[in-house]
């Protein structure tokens, strides 16, 4: 890539420290983390491009598991293969997992309660602005003055703000794909190129991929059937349950919370109601996905080993599926038919990024200090391209100072 890091000189060290830095400040959900990737790796380091980020989001949106971690795994795999995927996932999750392990230790040893609201309102405003700034930059590059795409973009933003559900996200992606075909219908002869997809591209999976799929299938049968309950070994139970959740999770962590509560509290009796609520609350405090609550639960069940196993089983199976599907996607995305569909889906993805920013900003308290924080963050992010790492650290410091001032 001209002017930045080329794929050949990107090292595992670069991936580790870049994603570790992102993982330290990725408060605010998957779109916040994606925005950090776009700002740091696309705009600053130029180690990847916008197209790859948007392609990763497109594939991840249809896959089980946490979207942002799947995107990270796919980027790491593209840059440095399987080891790159593992290093990238490990690095981005490490800060949140360390923090929640510390919280779990203190919690179960002394009963710990955390108050973070005063600080997080400024962090939330900053995160919303970072996501909004990222969305605007992508809008200028991918949509610009194409009025058909602008109409699709506004439609996606409005519908997501009004309804906002995982099913709607999938529907919007499909609408985007169809719209992309309609927008490009003049430059593509679909009758001639439709048959080329099957003849030109090899869509077969490797023996290793087929073996992984077989293992995940067997695990899912054991999980859904409840056969794992007969296991005597707690580690087998942890592995089966969290792997089962990993590839059952569609729509983000909030969607799976009621299912996890029913499973862990009512069915397995691994936690009481208060412990489960606290596990979710602690995961919200950390700069990571809500599913790092698996680290907390695993620690409660079997100490550090249980925490490590639960975390790996929560994130690795979904990431493995993501990489398999992404490999097929990458083989076919240059086909004219697929390119047209992707162009429409990208517009929808940008719309979802913008609507996500609006949702986060609307959740923040409407105070003068929060408003000033948002305005300063926007100027520094959009105009001066200041790293979001410094913006978030600055908002945390400002939030801490506000507690002492008040």
C-alpha cells in the first residue's frame, strides 16, 4: 500500500501492539471498535484499506459471534494468516479480560461494587463522535454524490433508528445487495455474467476446514440436546456450553443475554441472579465486548483455568467460521455480480455506523459539559484526525476530574 505499511512488512508484533492499543480504549460496542480500526489502521498506518474493513463487516454481520472480534480475526488472518488471526484476537481481548479477571477476583473475595457512571458519560459522548466521524469519512469516500446511494443510506439510517433489531439489520443488508444490483444494472449484463460465478471460482473447503466444521457440529448437537449436563468434568461442560453459545449468537451480545441468564442461572445454577447481573455490568465497564462476561463466569466456576477456557470457547469457534466464510467471500467478491451486491451492502453498513453513533449520543446526559466534550471530540477527530486513543483517554481523565470538581 502506497504511503503506508505493506502487507509483506507487517509483523505479528505490529498486529499485537496495534490491536492491544485498540483493545485498551474500545469502549462503546462493536461499531466503536470498528471505528478505531478504521482510524488507526486505515487512516494513520495505512496497513489495510476501507474496502477490507467494510468487507469484513459485511461478512461478520451474517455470522454468529461478536461482530467486532470477528472483524479483528479476519483482518489478522488476511495480513498474517492463522497466527495473525490468533494474535490479533488475543491482543484486542487482553485488556478487557485482564480487567474483568481483576474484578472477578475482588468480587468473589470481598464483594465489590463499581460506580462508573460519572466518567462513562464523557467517554460515551466521545465514542459516539468517533463513530460519527468515521461514518462521515466513509460516506465521502464510498457514497459521495451518488443520489441513489444517498437515498439507500438515508433509508438505512432512518429504519435502524426507528426499529433497530438484528432481523432488521439482515433485511437491510439484503435490500442493500438488491439495490446494488439495480444501481449497477446499466453497466453490467447480468444474463451473461450470472453463469460465470459457478464455473470460474473454486468454492470448496479444505480438509482442515471440514474437520473444524464437523467438530463444531458435534459440539452444537451436544449443547442443544443438553447431553453435556451428564459430564462429570467441569472443564468439558465449560467448553461445550461456551462453544455452543459462540456459534448460536446472532445479533450481538445483548440478544444472547436473556438466553445466557436462563442457562446459567435457572438451568445450570452456575450463578445466582445478582452474580449474573454483576457479570454483565462488569463487562460494560471494560473496553471490550459484552461477552467478556464469559471470563467472569469461567473464573467463578474454575478459577483462572476456567476463565481462560470460557473466553477461548466463547470467541474462537465463531472466529473460525468467520475466516472460512471470508475465504469464500474473497474468492468471489471480484465477480461483477458480487461487486454490485457488495457496493449496495457497503452503503447500508455506513448507514448502520452513522445510526449507531446517533444511538450512543442520544443515550448520554444532555448537559453542557457533555455537549462541549462532544464538540471538541468532533473537531479533533474529523478535522485534525487526532487518534481516538488520545480522545478516549482524554475523556476518561476529564470524567475523573469532574468527580473531584463536583
